[in-house]
C-alpha cells in the first residue's frame, strides 16, 4: 500500500481507498488527474516565444480582480521574491513582487494557472502552514477553520527552457478566483485583438527641445 496526496484537500491517503476520507473525492479521479497532468507537462516542448517579452502596463482594477496578496517561500527559484508578495495582472503578463524585487512572466510563457484548496482547523494565535505565517487570533478564542489557497503557476523558464512551478499561499480565495477569470479574459483579448505592448517613446521633436533648453541654460552660466 502506498500513500498519495489528495489534490482537493492535500491530505495523504491510501492508494487503495475508494475515496478520500477527508473530502470525499474518488481516488480513481485523483490518480487519473495527477497522472494525466504530469504526462501532459512531460510531453510539452519549448515553444517559439516572442522576441519581446514585455508584459505591458498594469491593468486598472475596477472590479478588484487584477491582484491579490500571498506568501512565497520557495528557495529553489532565486528570481522570485520570498515572503509576502503581491501578484499583479498586466496587459501581457503577470508580475510577482514586493517592495524590493519583482519577477515578470509573459502570457506566452504561462502553461497554466490554477488554485489548490485546503482547510485547516486551528486554535492558536499564529498559524504556520508550509512556512507561511498567518494571524489566527479570534475574539472567542475557540478553534476555527482557515481556508488556505495555493496559487500554482506553471511557466516556461527562458534560461533553462524547462517548465517551472511557482507556489503562492494565500487567504484571498475569492480574489484569486476573480484574478484567474480576468487572466483568461485578457489572454483571449490578446489573441482576438492582436494587442501589442505600447512603448513609452519620446518624440524626436521633444528631444530637440530638451537639448535646446539645456544648451541655453549652460550658455547663461558660461556668459
């Protein structure tokens, strides 16, 4: 008998069980999903990515669906900031960052976005899950259920030309759902409308004016 992880609740269960005793998902479904996902990833080949991987401008957040807060504590990917991060949607990609470091992934690099959901019954003031610290203080002092969501990004790394995975734990389940829906919408718009990143270029006439002004100011000091 071997132990497998339930993709719904994350608990370890027997591979001989008919269904997960924690959340009720059939084991056959768990095996088929996990194996199929792994086979799909292994069969992928590195795509022809565009030369310009600029992710464009940050999207306006009228519907609170273009960002969420989370915690990233993986140390095997030094490009991505650790600790508390803000995941933000751009017109052509996603940015993961904090006040000192930012990591950007272009739409063409992204293989999949998904969220894994689990519940933890806790009763202490500070909750530690997978290296992440969450404030768990309750007025009554009784145990309560905390919903933990892991946001999973699978993407192509342009340096190693291999698939990499980013795991971000968060308590903002509703925001992540809205974020994924907005991501799908924006990605489809890119395909149907053939949107391109607008570059912030300065016109030639403006450059000439700036040079004239600088020369005029310098001439005053020289005279």
